[in-house]
């Protein structure tokens, strides 16, 4: 982490260095960058939930279920559960009005798992809520989202590999390329939990090779790289795999328009990994593509102020690129006469 800290310190010291303006690369101003900004569909549902109204959220999730838009559904379930963790009256009203609604149940299950993970009695609390996840899965047989929740739940309850593989089979049977389920499996396989860096990379690279064009599953190797970087392991093999993962993520990012909120988290993660690898020009391009869409992950893993960390790191990258750019290129004129 010393490199990242050094970048942040330097950025804070010379944030307004005059040379920075010529290497902005189209970066938006700091005050226009938002953390985890909702898209145009989930935004109105969150606004309604803020005043206790659940129907927009119910309509949104019902539409994702009807259209089998499982990736959107998973994202919206997570956003709604995050909101309900601090303001849950709208969810309580929804469950009271429709206790067997599959959309309400999946948000309830996600919220319960999150709260259990944050509890000092994590394992015990997680075991108690297994029936909630089963109920959500039973209400919509083709939905992979309850199975993604089940995979997160299984990691916290210390299930063995055989049981986890059985859950994984159920998940991919419903959606073979579901990004959230793949991320849950990658976490289980990480060295921090029940696998190793090699297993993590192997799984991620194979999944990315099998992924559909444009699928965010192609970003799994860069998530494996992030886990390796967090560990502090200096293996040369992992360094090579990390650079290859970053290259794959760069190619995936290039397939989406600049400022697109859909790949924003992948782009934020890719920028972080590129910074850790000292690939300044590539990192600056990812920050340009990110536009105003900063995401909590990965910055919250290294700071209690993820937006501030994003902005400081972005400035640090600009400084690094500026320092490598000849003055006559920067200023548009020769400096030796």
C-alpha cells in the first residue's frame, strides 16, 4: 500500500499544479463526481422508498424478474437492501402487504445476510437465516439471485467444498454467466477464505475465457488480481497474471461508452489495479472512461472516505502522467530556445 499512500500524499500537496490541466484527458471536475450514483431506473425507487413508498421498487424488481434481467435484478436488490439497512420502513410495509412476494423476499434475504455479516455473532446469525434464503429461492425457481445470496451465506457459515459446489451448480443452472454468482464463488476460492491465489486466478481466468462477449465475467481475473494485491504476496507469477488480467479488463472497458454506469465498478477496480502496477497512462484512461461514476469498491477497502480516495488517487495518476510528459509536449511549444 506504500505506493498508493505516496500518490495520495503527493496529490494533496500539489493538486493545483499548473501542468495538470494539460493531462486531464477529459476528466470531470471533482465536484461532479458522485459515489455509487443510482441509474435512472433504481433512482426513482430509492426516492420513493425514502418516503416509505415501496411500490416503485416492487414494480422495478417485478419487471426484472419478468424479463429475466438477472444482472440488473441483482444490482437493484443489493442497492435496495443497502438502503433498507438504514431506512427499512418501506420494506416492512411491502412485506406486510405481500408477505410471499418473491421480490420482497429476495430483498429481505439480502438484507438479513448483510446484517448477519456485520454481527459479532456472524456464523450463528447466518445459520439462523438459511430458511429466508430458501424461501426467496422457492418463490422464483429460475432466479439466480437467491443462489448468489446463498453462496455469500455459505462462505460465512464455513461450508465445505462439496456443499459449496452443490450451491454453485444450482446457481449456474439458472444463469450460467451470472456475474454476481461468479464473484461470490471467487470470494470463496480466495486465499482469505477457503482457497488460494492460484485457485482464484485459475477459476477467474477460465470463467473469463468462457464468458460471452462484453460480459462483466471477463473482469473476474482483475478481481483475482485485487485479492492478490491486498495480500501483499510478491509472487512473480501472480505479477504476470495481474498484468494479463488488467489487459483483459482494459479491453472489456473499451467496449462500453465513456461514462457508462454499467461497467463503472469494473473500471474503478481496473484503475486501482493499474495504479498498483504503476501503469499510469492506462490508469488515466480508465479514470477518463469512469467519468463521474466513482464506486465504493475498491476504494472503501483502503480508506474510510472512498470518494476522497478515488479523487486523490486520480490526481496522483495525473501527476505521474504529467511528470512523464515532456514540457514542450505539455505546453505545445519548445522550451529550449
